C-alpha cells in the first residue's frame, strides 16, 4: 500500500513538472489557489531558485533501482541535480537520462515535514 502511494505521488509530481514546464502561463510569483471547502494547505512550494539548483530541503527522494519499488521500472532513481533541479522560472524539472543504456531519473515524494496523510495535489 505504501509503495503504491509513493508511486502515485511520484507520478503526480512528474505530471505537474511536465505540465508546468510546458505552460507559458505558469508563473513563479503566482499565488496558489485557496484550498477547497474542508481542505487545509499544509505545504506549498513555488520552486523558486536559480536554474540548476536543488529544490527546497522539504522534498524527499526514493533512490535506487526502479524495480525495487515494485513498479518494474528500468531506471535507477537518484537525487542527482542532473535528474531533478529547478529551472529558474518557478518549475521543478525531473529528467530521465540515458547514460549508455543505463537510465536514471528522480522520484520525489511528499515533503519531509508535513503531517498530511492523504495529500491532494494542485498545480498552477
């Protein structure tokens, strides 16, 4: 169950990264949407920082062979700046790289310092 949750959160983070990278309307200085009725914001990251820098200290990473997460992935998950970094425009860039037939990527998950048990993810 825990591995499925982590895989789902990593997939959501990847979709958000890919969506916001290609979105000309996404701006780093925009205000996040207000939480819906019955929801409370427990974490917010606007991904501000210099291009190539690491995301805030709040993010945790699953590292190691992707196959060890039960997903059958062929890449090795890393926390390397080559695989996960800020783009300097308020976006998180998660990149899969082929290093001579050996793939690497990144799997980030919910922030280390929240008490959220069932997080809802929204992007701008």
